[in-house]
C-alpha cells in the first residue's frame, strides 16, 4: 500500500514526463507552493519586525510589528486567492474534458 507522500512524488514525476499534457501536475504542486509562500511571508514579517526593533527602538519596532502583521495577512490573502484562481482554471479544464468525453469517440457533426 502506497503512502500519500509516495503517490504524490510518483504522480508528480509521471506528470513531468507526460509530453502529451494529458495530466496536470499543478493541482499536486499548488499545496507545496502555498506552504512555500507562507514561509516566505513569515520570514519577511520576521525580518521587518526585527529590523524595526533593531533600527528604531521600541516605538518603531511596535509600529513595524503592527504594520508588518497587517501586511503579512493581506499578502497571504492575495496569495491564497491567486492560487485558488489557478486551481479553479485547472478544475474547469478537467470538468470540461470529462463532459466532452474521450477525444477518440468524438464524431464529426452531421452535415446539413
């Protein structure tokens, strides 16, 4: 029995070698991108807060703590919405392909 991590790695690698682009790896990779984005936003927040305390003392440090926190939440919201839009586009493609059926069984429209 395969674990979820093993299936993810296997599906991702197979997707990279799918030259016909019949499978999308974006939906598998999007989770990793979200985690990486959260880490980058957290590091930027931490750097801004520490820099505020180091450069300007307590007053500027607490101001930067508030400002950086609001900015980090807004960046996370915008990043999440952007990633969700990408997922929606790929899901629309998958559902459209499912509704259209296999390409081999497509018959030409009847001539008038």
